[in-house]
């Protein structure tokens, strides 16, 4: 019986080492002790080793999809000579180029947020709400790996955004001129 327990412990130790080795590879860590330290810190945010590995793999996959995937705009930010034929084609081309640039900027911003999430995993603060310091939770993190707020804080933030957008008057020049000018 004792030998069966020892074999189970050895298998468990081997399993843990492979998990640490996996995290080392995914995060480019120098040793398994560093991986074990990260697991310990993230455990305080309610994340198991398997969940940490799953989240890091998802972050790496999202990063790879953006950098190497079809969504990256490769050299498409040039205007074709054919598009310069007339003003309508040029305007259409400008709109299309603007959209491509906005999409590229969004993708770039997301990659930066993914890298920030990896940094937070390395320092052990991943999974902690920046608003209230509560645990964000695995379900939310697996749905949105770059989440920095728990659901309650995110809902509060969105509520404030909606209130300010509805209750705010536009500060555009046209609005201020419109009140000063009158048609007689």
C-alpha cells in the first residue's frame, strides 16, 4: 500500500514539474522555481495551475493570431493608382484606408494589452481587479483574457460612461456657434 502511495506522489511530482516546465516555456522564465512562485501568487487570486496554463496559452494564441494571422494589414495601406482616377474613387479610397488604419491601431493596442496581461501573470497580479482588488475570476478571464476589472467594477464604469454621454452636452464649435447665431 505504501509503495502505491509513493508511486502516486512521484507521478504527481512529475506532473507538477511538467506544468512548471510548460509555464517556463510559455513565459520565457529562467527556472521552475520562478514558475512555482508565479503559481503561488496567482493561487491567491483563485487560479489553479491548469487555469493559469490555459489562460497563458489563450493569450499567446490571441497574440499569434493578431501578429501572424490574416487580420494584420500587410502593405494594404497604399493607394492604388486606379483609385486616383476621380474624386469619388479617391474619397472612397481615403475612407477605406482610414478604416484599415483604425483596425491596425486596434490590433496593435490589443497586442499591447496582451503583453501587459503576460507581465501581470509574471508579477502575480493577474486576476486582481484594478478597481477594487477583488478576484476577477477564471470565467471572466477566459472570456476576456485582457480584463482588468471584475464584472461589478466594469458595470459601474460602463454605467458612468453612459450617464456622462447622455447627460453631457457636445462641446463642438458648431454647438457653441449655433447658440450665438440666429437667423432673422
